C-alpha cells in the first residue's frame, strides 16, 4: 500500500455540542476548582496547545458550524440561524483540503440545511440528528409567537439519568462509525492524508445522561449558578428568557442542580468518547501523524445570569474549548489571546498547504501554535431566535463589547470581572473605550441593512417551507447508503486478497 506523504498531518477534528469552556478545569481554559471529570481531555491538553480564550462567532449551532467550516461570519455566509441554507458555492475547509490532496470525512451532526449535505466532505458516515429543511425559521416580525421547536424549560424540569435517549442513540452511532472508519483508514491507506470531522451532540440539552455518567458525580458537590438574575437585567437577558420560556416556567433549585449534574455527566461522556478515539489512533499507529483538534460550536449558560442554553455572548454561551494536540507537532502551552472558530479552518488549511479561500474572516493560528504570538481579537454576530435585531460582539484584550440596536451597550473588563457582573456602560472610567468600540462597531456593521436582509431571508424560507410541505415532499435529510455488495466477504475479489486487505496488524508487526 502507498504510504502517506511526509509532513502532511492527518486531522481528527472532534466537535462537541454546547460545551462551555467556563466550567472546565484551568488546564483546558476554564477555572479551578472545576467539578468536571475529564481525564482524556486533560491528557490531550498536556500534549498540545490550549486556547484559553476561544470563542464561537455566533452562539447558535448552525451559524457557528457554518463559521467553523467556511471561515465566514454569518452576515457574510448568509447562515443567520438554524434553518438557513448552506449555499453549495460557499467554499469550506473541506473543499480546500480536498484540493490539497486530502481525504475528507464527516461523522455526525453538522446542521447542514438544503440539498447539499456534504459541503466538501468526500464521505459522510451518518445522518444528522436535526432536520435539513426550513422548518426552524425564526420570525423577527412576530416575536410574540413562540414556535414549538424553540428551547423550553422541559429539558431542565426532566433532567436526570436515563437508560436511553435520542441523543445517546445518535452519539453511539457516531462513535461506532468513526472508530470503524479509523480502522479502515489504517488498513486501506491510499496515500492521501485524511481530515475527519467527528461531531457529537452531547452535552447539548436535554439534560439526560446514562446512569454510569450520572453516578460519576454522586460524590461530587454540584455548584449552583454563581451569578443570579440581576435586579435590573439587561434587555438581552429578558428577551432570551422569554424566547426560551425561562421566565414563565422557572427551574426550581433542585431541578437546576439535577440539570447541571446531568450536563457534567454528559461532558464526561464526551471525554470518554475522545479517549476511545485516541485509543484507536494509538492501536493502529495513526497517532504518529495525526493532529487532534477538540472544540465546541458554542457554550451553555446552565442557569448563570438567569439564562439557560445559548443565544447570548456572555462567557458561558460564547466561550468554547479549543485544543490542537500532537506532541510531534506542537510544544504544550496555553494561549491567552482571543481567537475564534473562523480561525480553525484557516489553521488546518495552512498546516496542510491548501489553497487560499476567495474570502475569509479567519486568521491562521499557526503562529500561536509555534509559540510566535499572533492575533488577539474576535468578532461575533447573532441573528437567530431570541432577538429581533442583529447582535454584534467584539472581544479584544481584556474587553468584551456587545451592541444591539435599540438596547444599552455592554462593556465588560474580563480581567477584573470574569463573571460579567458589572456593565461598564455609563462608567466615567470607560468613556473613551466605549467610544472607540462604538465607532469600530458602526464602521464594521450596517445594522439596518443586516436587519432587512435577515427579515427578507426569513420571509423567503417561510414561504418555501409552507409550499414544500404540500403534496409530495422530497426531503433533504442525508441518507447514508452502505454498499453491502462490497462488505465483508463477497465475490468481487479473491478470498485470499479480501482477507489480507482486512487484516490490520499492530504497528510493531508491520
């Protein structure tokens, strides 16, 4: 079999869903003491570069994943919410890596909406957990109407251990398909390096997890939310609470603690899956030339500031773990500069020598990985449910600035106030800083135009969705079709050849 070209690393990108960095141990970019038990991620961090201030570019699944894949902010890609089509002519790091000679594989959830369900991936191993159509379109013109697909507090009220759930079923399928494909890659190398994106749905709500992971926290003190709902909360908090039904159906302290315990258990479950994937890499020898990237699409508020779920640029929902691991490639370190998910694809393409994108909002993290410094700054946008106007965020240095037309600005000094309890808007000491951020914000974003574009997009998709529900419906959901004709033992090759190709020996025997 042809051997992989030297100095061309494989990439195993592991994407958790709704995993906040704020509750992780300090070695992973969080704070100690942390209640979370994550031995595999801790070990992974010890063999690579941890970005302690990594952020989503949009605190919602679809727009965040589109930013990760395309390197474009939502107002540029047009992926405003979870029901926006990912246009097939938008280049992703999957396309660019294929041009560089990579084999690209997707296993798990990505929130692709529309008929293109690959977006640069050569293979896709599973279907998605969520619909690929326009059924989840928000309606900024009618915010008083709460669709039945919005988050609700049922996830919190019903929190606890389960034998099985939709989410467990899905992630077990993703885990099995991924491990099997890694074995296949090890025994059927075609000379190309690979990039495999593995996307789990945990620890995303509902807050249910298997008994094993629930019991893991039986003797661990579960901390209550540290920041209560303020006496005079910001309008952003009020609208998100209304959108998710938090104000109308609040969680009891007992329910909140059960939800947090289940969430911690789900993080440990993801940690376990990371360990199983690393074990396959080591068993097959693929670990010698594979860079592992671990991150999440956004975080989870978990009751902080009176909020659950995401949709917010508070640290709980917007800051995510980001690790690039591989002792043969990087010296272990923690980077404190602010970076974001749009930078990840640009970094993979730089390491692979892939061609440039026609446009990108991302910047390569390779200087950071090599200990040479790098950029410090993040732009964020939110145009989904739970708002009726574009929300923008700038994170740079010690500062986080959040602007929404018609609402008071928010400015936080994260060095002095990591829990974001003191909005410096109106502070005499921050007048100049606020003025500079406001000027930059209005130069970068045309809020009136963005609002018109988002509402026009919502109207188009609402009409199309209603029409496609009439008569015969052709679904866009991805259907993985295994080729049973070439599976196991058939007559398409001599038996001796089939058996020889299927044998995978330990690296020491090869």
